[in-house]
């Protein structure tokens, strides 16, 4: 008796599952006709730009960290204030150059 009841419950669950799956499949969007190669190239381009921006952000953070560390050393007397100034000028030049390269790379890619 218990096995008949289990089979009925399993059949009912299977029927409900199939009904739920049909409504989910019906809501899928239709595929867009187009060139898949160009779509993949676009994704690769976007990924390259995001990777370049992530590297630039790491560069900005690195320059800021080194600047704060050098400033702290100068306050403690372990470094001269001229070193802080040189680091600020060189760090600004590096960041401007990195921004320029990113701008040029985004136009080329």
C-alpha cells in the first residue's frame, strides 16, 4: 500500500515539475540573429579594457601607498622631505602616463 502511495506522490511531483519547467522555458528570450564572432570580439575588447583599468587602479593605489609611507618616514625623520616631493612628482608623471596609455589603448582595441 505504501509503495502505491509513494508512486502516486512521485508521479504528481513529476507532473508539477514538468508544468513548472514548461513555464520557465516559455519565458526564455529568442536568440538574436547576428554575427557571433563580432559579439565575442566585443566581449574580449570589453574584458581587455576592464583588465587595463584594473591594472591602472592598482597602479594608482600603489603610488598612493608609497606616497603615504614616504610621508610617514619623513615625519619620523627617517627620510627627507625632498624625497616626498620627488616621489609626488614622479608618481604624478607615472599616473598621467598610465592614463594616457589607457586612453590610447581604448581607441586601438
